[in-house]
C-alpha cells in the first residue's frame, strides 16, 4: 500500500489535482495485474488517499452538499455528496487492478456487519506481499 501511495506521490506531485482521488481498493481485484493502475469515473470510498490540494479544492467544498448526491442517487450515505460531485463535474480517480487494502474488518468495520462483510469482502484478493514499485497506468476500458 505504501509503495502505491508513494508512486502516486512521485507521479502526480506536480499536478496533484489531475485526479480527484487516488485509490488503494478494488472490488474487481485482479491478482494477475498487480502493477496496473486504471482511471475510473467514480469515487470509491474504500481505501483512498489524496493530496492536500485535492482535499482543500474538492472534499472540503463538497463533502456536506447533500443536494449533489440526491441529484444522482436515491441512496444516501457519508460519501454520496462526493459521488455526486464526481458526476456533476466529471471528476476522475485512479485505482489499482489489484487491491492494496481490504475493508477495515469483519467485526466493527465501516458500516459492515459480519454477514455483510463476509458476502462483500470474504473472497476479495488483495496484495499482501508482492513488492511493486513501478506501476503501469491504463485508461479505463
């Protein structure tokens, strides 16, 4: 996870707001592509990092604007305003093809009961020990 965060920093430090957020999580985790990074058009609330500029220009500004989330989604939650901002302003994010993190945990995880965690995350493959320092970027297909 630290290697990926460092790669994001090294690659985007001079243009940090090119992407709104830099992901560490991937539901569709693909262990066959541990070094691949893809561009997506949505906010994935699990495992992400951002630069200070992203926080100041995007997250602080839209975090509590519920109307953005309601405009595009029937559900609501802590991240729906940001999801709405992604749609409203056509924001992009990056994420790995092989997840660098899992949910916070089966017991007491972020809005996750043990049953929900088992259904959602039990089979998620993620990078536990492959040391990768050079990543390949590919636009979303």
